[in-house]
C-alpha cells in the first residue's frame, strides 16, 4: 500500500516521503495514529501546499532573526560591577545579567541563548554570542567597568 508520511518515522522515512508498506501496517497503525495518509492525487497536492506554507514561515522567521542579529550587534552593552584594585570583579558577569540589560533596551532574549565562552571575572571588553535562530548567531560587544 502506498502512503505519504505526515511525521518522521525511524526506519521508514521523513515527512512528505512516499513509502510502500504492508496493508495491515498502514490500516492498523500508520493511518489511525495520523502518521500517514493514503497516497492519492488530492493528498499529494495538499501536502505540497502545506510544504510551501512551512517554507514561507521558515523564511520569514529566518529573515526576522537576521534583522534582530544586526540590531543586537549594534547595541553596546556597558555593565558596571564592583571590582578590586587590579580590575578583578567581585563575582562574575553572567548571561542572566546580560539578558536583563537587553530586556531594559527592549530586546526579549532568553538567557539560555546567550553563550558566554568563559566566566567574565575581569574588567574589560568581551565578545559574547547569542544564538537567535538555529542558523543565526549574533555577536555582542560587552564592556565591563568598575563601579
């Protein structure tokens, strides 16, 4: 029996694949669970329509992520921390602090998306990466000064 997969199924195929399976497997498992539909002309056309819609939404999300990355990279981040005489901070700058600073500036970035390579424990300028989208990473310029 020929089917069109609606979900990724291990050892069988990916979404949108045309597969040939045993009739019992199709009738008793794949179709009732909504994992596949029968491969008819109508179902193939509707699948193509859904694929086009998903591609359009993906492109829009990617474009907005790129615009956000440009805005973030242009935003200077200046943080004040208590520091000793040699510029060593009491504590360290965390991704939570950077996320709070960005929230004040109007950017809603999850703290888990902010990737601090190693703990910031000295006064100075640092580059911090923000993973906005699986394909888009922004670089922030963080400047830490003694208070």
